[in-house]
């Protein structure tokens, strides 16, 4: 189960962040934004030195056994993006997407 789920726009800013338990929410927001900075630095460094394109590989970002969870999240995200009333680039405010994410989160208590 996940403790934090973030969806990132192609322009490198978060569209959706959810974490459980909520007392660590600031820590997870910081971790997400720091990770975005690392990705941006890596991309800009490759842009300066076009020699080795392999440097774009960031490594495996999730364990392979979590693929089904990722697939479920991806399908739900696709449903949000295909909604004609959703403007791409706006924060995700879908109850169905939030329900899928809630089901993936670690339950406390």
C-alpha cells in the first residue's frame, strides 16, 4: 500500500498529491517537490551535454510487484483526462479518482 501518491503534469508540477497519515503531509509534499527538482536538474544537464542520451534513465521508479496498483492508477487517470469537462493542466478534483487513490493508501487506525 502507498503512503503518498502524486500525479505530475508534463510541465513538471503536481496535479494531485494525497498522503496518509495527514500529520506527515508536509513531509510528503516536500519530498514530491524535491523529486521534481531532481528530475528537472537531470533533464537540463542532459540538454547542455547532448553526448550521452542514456542519462535520461532515472532508474526503476516503482517495484515491479506494484505494477497492478500503478496500472489501476493509470487507468483512473486516463478516465479523468478523457472527461470532456476536465481542462488538462488543472488540478485533479475527481471523486472517482480520489476513491481509487483512497483504496490504494495505507489505512491507519
